[in-house]
């Protein structure tokens, strides 16, 4: 049960992964009308709404009560306390009791089919009052003039905490929901620190074999071969750890490419010309490919690396077949905790990914990862209800002036792993929330002063103390947020040393990206596989790049640079 909270986040990332399209490196299955001028429908004029039933203040309660229709994505892994269910839980009760809002569901998704169901709702016009969509769906709704202008509602009802910590932090996130100076939605997102690449190692194996942490990619190779020889590891490295972004080569974790100064899936500046180029096709990619080719011949990479799925890779890791994982922030929550439950003697540590030459690695990331956009159906009488619901969520979960340990357990996650926050219909979290939890707790562990910790941080601080006192059920909290060798401690290292390279392109996909990027990406993945397995000689790489240019890479690059020059 301890993995549910972050699994629900991962589910959200899957549901809205097509939002990566806003960076030009994600889903490009958009329809042609998504390339039209944003807000091409008449959405520039403020919309009149019935204000006779609007209570005053950010938390004013409707009297009489109002009804708000919604949809929700859940899953079999979500559990709630007692007799609670989708229709009656901590959040539906809070919306009713605190705000006078009765929640009614138009439909409930199991998770994987959320986007499909929402696309059908958009096509049919049968929309809920509160709509949760991805970036492309939002553009479709705006073009069709189906969403309400919430500018006045936001200005009149948003709390200072909401303004300062959600809407005001990332300009691109705010701009994405603004048309002709008016606001049409609230974007929920995580920032680039949550996308940090990391290296996970079986620390018990390292200690047993007398091995030190790797400082270079070559060191990883030596450790992998030792693990294979002396610990019977089935293969040396697991590459497909949790990577919540839509990239063309997800079977090789992006942080490996970054170790060579290559940045698949994001647009970076050419060091010579200053122009944007797609990071897959940097000259350094060839060096990374040569190392992968060597690893394949040594058995460090499994023979089925091009088709292996997450479930198989995770099972192999938890069964003791792998001791090195290129992954991210959520490895422990997503699956390593299951291995730890089965084998309590299994120990992992998390460190920054080493580079090929021993210099500090610079990680390629998106500036932020959109999770969803919440908007209100045009014509709904109370658009301000969305703002009030965001206010309430922040009040109980994250605002240090109002959130308590009791509200954290009631509305976020309780001691038994129940995760009611999945039913928070207007969920937003402060920028760098996860890193700041670590940072604030690290200071508290160092000083012994917990008085400045927020409510949810105090809960997690105690969980780490419990782990150190012998409660192994809290291992996932310690390895993720603890002060040493945790996934968040690696973020601290990258931030302190300014080791992030962010995507320079964050506009809507261009015409060529929509029409030609899928073909270029498919060729990239297929050619990589053939190069790594030795089916193609490395001399084929240069002709491969020339072919990619002809298939659309050159056209995409021109459009990306045109956007960059005009931004």
C-alpha cells in the first residue's frame, strides 16, 4: 500500500503524457486544427455569468448548494478508508460541507482510457462542468469556443497562496491557458526537478564485493560485469526506469545519453551556430551509441532491450536479476518497494548519474511537465467554483498557514496508504514540492528543529525517524526523501551545481512536428536498435542522419528556429 501515493502520480503522468506535445518533443498525434492560431474562435470577450448565487470570499459557501458535474480517472490500485468510494469520500464531503458544491460524475475512467473517453466527450459535446484535459484537448475546446473565461473569477476569488505558488511560478504554464489576455484554465504541472535522471545501485552488492560508487560510464561497465559474474545478475543495466516524458527512445533512459552530452527529445542550442537542434542528432550521440553497442556484445544490455516492457524490467529488478538502474525520482515508489517487501535484505542507493569523461553530467529536462489543464464548460453558471476548489485543495494540503498533519492524513494519504487526493478535482502543488520536502527535512535533521516544517513534511519526517528506528515499511520514504543517498538528495546535487539543460522549445508543435516527427522518431528507434545490435555498421550513422533530414528533421529544425526567433 505504501506505493499508492506515487503510483497515482505516475498514473496522472500516463494519462496526460500527450501534454508533452507543448514542448515539441512529445505526442504529435494532434489534428490539423491544433496548428491554427490559438484562440481562433471568439474567446476574446468576457462571458457573462449569473452572479446572483455567488458568495463572497475565496472560501464562501454556496447557499443554496450548487451541483458540479465532473469526470475522474482512478484505478484498481486506489484504496480509500472505511466505506468511502468515488461518490462519497473526503473530497466530495469537503466540497459539499465547506463550499456548498455537490459533485456528480458523468463518468469514471479506469485510468488508461481517460484520454479516449474525454475525446469522445469533446466530439459529442457532452462535457462535464469541470473539465480536465491535456494541452491538445484544451486547444480543441478553445478553438470550438467550449470553455469559459475564468479571468474575473480568478482575479476575484484566488487566494494569495494560489496566485504565488501555482499560477504565478511558471510563465509558460500561465501563457498556455491565456488567449488574447484572458485566462481559460488552470494548468497543474511538475517542474524539471521531478524529471531528474538518477542512478540506482544495489548498495548491498557493492559492499559485499568491495566496490566503490562509479565515477564514469566505464566504471558502471566494470561494476555491471562484476554483478553478472559474482551475483548472477541476468544482465548488467536496466535502462527503462520511470521516465515521465514522451521521448523517441524510451528503451534507453535519457540520462545515459546525457552522460555523453547528447539530449534526445529536447531542442538545444548548437554550440557552434547558436541555432536550435534536436538533441538526438548531436555528434555526441554517436559516441553513446558505440558504448551501447559494446554493452550489447558483452551482455550488459539484454538481447530484447528494444521490446522489453516496464513490467518485465521491474520484475527482473525485484527478483535480484539486476543491480544497476538508470531511472528517476519514483523508482522506489513504483516498484523497488515491492522487491524490498519480498526481500528486506535488499538495499539500494541513489546517486547522480556519472558522465563518460568523469566531469559532472548535465541532465536534459523539460522546463516543466504539464499534468492537466482544468477548465470550466462555457455556459456553466459558476465558473468561480473552479477557483474556490483550488483554494480548498491548497488550504488542506500545502498552505503552511492552514494545512495540518490531520488534514494531510485526511486529504492526501493516511497511515494505511489510502490515497484520497486522487479525488481532489482541483489539485495543484507548489513548484519543486518534492525537492522542498527533502530540503526542509534535511535542515530539520541537521538542526533538530522541526518547528518550520509544513504539516505534510512533519508527517514524512516522522516516517523517516520510524524507518531509522526499525520500521521497514517506511523505507520508500527514506530512500526517496531522506537526507543521504536518496532520490531527492541527488536533485540537491544537480541544483547546487547548475547541472540542468532545459528544452529551448516549449511552444505548440509546428506543422512539420505534427506531420513528420512520428516518422522521424520511428526511424530513430528502429535504426538505433539495428546499430546497437550490430545489424548495421556504425558507418551507417551518418547516412541515417541525412535520411532523417530528408524525412522532415530539417523542416522541423527550421520551424523550431523560426519560433525561437519570434518568441
